[in-house]
C-alpha cells in the first residue's frame, strides 16, 4: 500500500493551482508516471532530495513529491 495515498499526493501536487484553473494532476496515472520517472533518475545516480537511507528509490520519489521537493509540470 502506498503511503501517503494517491489522493493525498494529488492534493499536494495541486495545492498551487488557482481556483478556476485546471488541476496539474487529475489521475493516479500522472502520480505513478512522475514518481517512477524520479525513481529512475535516483537509480541513475541523481542525488535524493530527502533522507534516502535504507529506502528504495520509489519510496524516496514518493516522499520527495509529498514534501513538495519535486513538481509535476502539466
């Protein structure tokens, strides 16, 4: 199970959207694609933006997204 949930991650990603504008993310698919892309970057050698000790790359990517360290550009 993914913690935080998809809906929590969508709220974080869409938090900067002005009322009346289209959300940056409107589906789980967008969250999955963004975090998997970031996880591949981490595997490829990019530095993690959060504490990554004893964590898998996907968990690090999810945590980065949840903390607002990375953004999804729509």
